[in-house]
């Protein structure tokens, strides 16, 4: 059948099983929005800003395992997507961004709202391109989805000139190509060596990252941990891949990881690394990282092997399939003395906070209790992010969504909207700070307009908390431009946008406020007033050995 470019784009989206797109219309993309008007089977969620749309598509992808889709017009509409695209790139999230540009005849002439968005996003996408010929459009769109989802996932950008969206050509439907796990790089000799290393280890530790979630390897990681009696730690991106309630779980590793996890990695004789890239926030001083251990790295991306930390052996390929092959050959082992030492450390060095007053950790523990640990939690970036990682126990993959690599303030509320769109029956809560909320509060009205009942918890300490913590510890208490005590009333702002606003100033008010939020039929903003000098502990200064992490008991 003969269709115009916009109709071909929509038909290709339907081919790929896309049911939801996020975006913001404008001049060059109007033909596409006109086509969407006639195809109501694809839900379009209008945000308040293109960056919010990109984060929403990201949250949709992280929480569902599907590919997120976002749309924007040319010029500033397109450039407003860049932070969201980079966020997805750093965390390996499958995302396809569609932008439209000026007509081919206007390209390269500094035309109104013209920008080379394919060039701008090249460093932060798996693939970016511009379509100038309608006959190439369908295949480019199909290729975009295949690239976004295959191998190590990530974002793709497709820019389409406006004349292509109006031109017509024959559209031939196609069945999407099956995306199979990357297994051809998994070598039998590497599997055998991995098994041998695990058999010989007396003090093994399993370290889990976001790749475990991307590959769907949670079941295999649980089986491995219990098969060889190995304690487990994780990254921000790996939360939920291994249950936070399992007796073998030690907590998060790295700068704000638990003392137990950090010291166990320092003392272990084998570190089994599952789908993570050795971020500097995890390793600290790399020359001291796991210095007593042999390191076995399992990852889908060969470029990550020996990039940040030199390892002793690697298995390159899909993590789930790699672990299946290892488990098929691996006998059971017990390490009672090692597990006893780890458990003793857990008892000696628990996470702790002041229980006599209102604090962020207390609020998060109450959120965990009142949601039975079943909510999808999104976060912005800062102290609240670390508290959410430390004090909410994640037992399922795809239930903790945060900007780990780029550290994007303003990520959380958009991501929460996307997660709610993809999981309408789940409770979705964004945990943010007042600094971050100032960057994304415009999306409260988007949640209201689109009937996305999300709960925004603002840890309001009237400062940029994490930056202030660094200023307090390392900059002589010189609080340069981190104080936000300008009297903004977030409850009134929420109510003005049609949401429910609830203020919490005392510990005794927390339970009722959370219950009200959970029972509300509208989006809710909880303005929780905490002390400006509350800090996140444990902490290891950047670039220092993680086993030397300190907490409030060390002062």
C-alpha cells in the first residue's frame, strides 16, 4: 500500500509492538503527530518538556524491558532530548528517539530550528542517522529498534526531514527480526576456567551490575550464589537482580556501599563480576580494588574487559547464557568460615541513622514497610538516591530506576511517569530532593493531565544535600551556592497543578502521609522537611580505597 512517511513511521512502530510514546510536538514533526491522531492504538503521553519525555521513555524501558520511544521536533525540541539520551546511554537502556528536521532543501543553511541532531548525539547513542529519502525510512526504523535492543542495549536516534514525512511510497509490512542473545562469543575454555576458579575459591564474592537485569539473569545469579555459598553485593544499576532480603546479600558496593560489602571485596580471593563496568564510584582507588582476589568478569561487551580494572579471566557474551553454562558444570561448595565472617561484619557494621527524629532513611524504611516492598522506586540524584538504594530492599529486577552513570538531576519524575505508563497496576514512587524537584516539578502537571498516579517524595532540606555534604567534609564548610532557603511552598505548587500536596514536618506524621498518598486517586507530592546537615554514610572519598569507608561512628 502507498503511504506517506508519517504513516510509514507509525506502521513501523506498530510492527515493533510499540503501545506508548512520549513526546512534544512542533513544526517539523506535525505530519507525524497528524498520523498519530488516526492511530489511537498507540498512546501518546504529552510531557511539559522534551527532557521529561526522554526520561519517561527511559523509565518505561527500564521498568518493562521493552524499548522506550520518544519524539520531538527540530532545533531546541531535539536538543532538549540530549540529556535524556545520554542518561540512557550511560546506563545501557534501549531507547529510540525520533526527531524531525527541516526539509532537505533547507539543510545546511542555518534554517529556522535547524540543528544537526544526529551529529550532536553521535557520542551518546549506539547509532544516529538522518533520513532524507522516504524509500529508506521503514528499513532505518526497523534497524533502529534492532540496534537499541541487541547486544548491550542503548539509545538510537533517527532524524527525519519534514519532506520525508510528507512524501509517499509503497509500504511493505514486515515481521520484526528476532533479537537473540549474544552467545557466539562465549568460549567453552572460558567457561571451564570460570568453573575451575569457583571450585578453588575459599572466599568468593559475587558482584552484580545492571547487565544482570538487562539479560534477565536474576534466577541464575541466585542459583550461583547459593550453589557456591558466596555473599553478594551490587551496584546502583544492579539493584533487585539479587534479592535484598536474601541472607547472602551484603548491600551495595562502593563510595556509599556498606562497610561489609567493601571490606569483603577487599578480603575475598575470588570476585565474580556479573554485568558491570567497574565504575569509579564502585572501585575507588583501582590499584587497591579487590587486590587480594582473582577477578572473573562476565559481560556482554568485550570493550569493558580490562578497561577500568585488569581481570584474570573473562567470559564475553550474554550473561544469562554464560551463567547457565557455568551452572551446568559447577558442583556445590560450602564456605562456613567465610560466610560467618561476613555475617559477623553485618552485625558489627549495620546501616544506621538517628531514629529519634525525622530523617530520609526513616521515610524510606516506612515506604518499604507500607508498600510491602512491592513498589517501583525511581529517584533523582543526590543523598536521597543513596538512601533509597540503602534502605529500600529490592527483591525484583526493574523496580529501582535511577540515573547511575550520568547522575542526572531531574531524571526521577519523568522516569516515574514512564514506569507508571508501562506498569499501570504498580505503585510508583519517585524519591527526590528539593534541588532535583526544582528541575522537574513542571512534570507534575503532566502526571495529572495523563492520569499517571505517581507519588513524588521530596526530601526537602533547603540545600543541595550531597554537594553540601562534600563541602562540609572536604571544603572547610564553605557552602558556596548550595543553600535553597527561599521559602518555596511545594504543597501549594502541587495543588496549583492539580495534584495532592502533603507536608510532613515530624516523624509522627510520616505513616499517615504515606497512607494518604497510597490511597489517593491523583498524583501526590509529599514535602518532607528534613535537616540540612543529614549525611549519607558510609562514605569513601572519591579515588580512595573503598575498604576505608567511614561512617558517623568514626568521628
